[in-house]
C-alpha cells in the first residue's frame, strides 16, 4: 500500500485496489457495519474473569483451539490466582499442566516469565498500555492488543491469522507482516472501531470466510468484497509470501 498521504485530505494515497483513502475507508466502515449486523453475538471465545487470566489464556491459545485452552484453564484458574502463584509454579509441573495445548515448554516458560515480570515491575497487576504489555517477556503485540481490547475495553487492532487473510482478501492491505497490517488498518479506521473491527473480522474468518472454503455466496459483505467473484482468491497485485525452496528427492 502506498504510504504517503495516509491521512484523509492528502491526495497520494492508494489502496491495493487503487482506491483513494476516502473510498477505501468508507468501504471498510461499511463492511464493519455489515459484520456487526451479521454477528450480533460475536465474542472472544477464551474464558477469563480478569486480565491476568486472559493473559495466560492468550499465551496458551497459540496454535491451539480455544476449546482446548478453556478446558485446560478451567482447572488452572482455580489453582493459580495471582501473578506470584503462576511465577512460583515449578516449571516441570507447569509444563505438564499446559501440555495439552501444545508447545508446552515455550508456553510454560512464557507464563512464568511474564508473570514474574508482573510481580517484579507492576505489583502483580496487568498493565493496560501497549508499551508496558509488550515489555513483558513472552507477550507480543497480538497478545497485548487482545488484552487492551478485551480485558480493558481499549482500542487495539488484533492481527491474527484470520485478520491477515481477510484484510488481504477485502483489499485493505497488501502487506504480509502483521505489524505493517496493523499499521495499515490503524490508518484506515477510527480508533473507536479498532477492537470491534478486529473481533468481527476474526469471527467472520472462523464462521464464513474460512481459509480453504470461503462461503462467498450469502456472505454478509459479498457486495463490498473484491474477492467475492474469485471465491476468496486474490486476483489483484499484492505482495506474495516468498516461495519455498524446492526440495529434491
Ligand atoms: S465475499 Fe468471500 S472472500 Fe469476501 S469476505 Fe465474504 S467469504 Fe470472504
């Protein structure tokens, strides 16, 4: 996407489909409105009752289904109630407890390190700014934005795998890098819509605009989606992921 002139009023901006800023922004807002109407019950599927629980659940959700995370955390949240509880858990025991969610060594380590940071630097409380959250060991931008949007009711663009796929199919970005996609969408939408737009895109990606078989016929944004005719294929010029090297034998 052309960077110069990201703000309305500057003439140079062009989206991946050649739309000017005003047109692209209007289309994004229309899609947001339609998705909200289509999915009035959309919600974050991870179960939690406070920011600390959401932080742990978010760490566990990498490469794992939300249902499995909820299954695992239903017991763990009874056992570990504070940042110090998590930080003080023996690593081997924690690894065993989170093992069903996959990548259990990395996840146990991330939980211990991030909660230790909370205990050491934030008095055990989960901070509510992107800068502070991403300063915690084991917490990346996506997790931090999940926290901001869903634990604190703030504004965050959550670039998960669904968001990447959909924002490219819908022609909002040509980027592949999550940070650049976040930046593109932050420039496109008013801040007050960042969190609900993220939730709607992820929900839509789960139930309708799936990776393998997007249900374009009957999709609530079909009329405003440039990928509808090609059934999810991107036919305009966007950045493609690097080709895998050929293997022999
Ligand atoms: S029209 Fe198809 S590609 Fe576009 S958002 Fe809907 S399901 Fe996805």
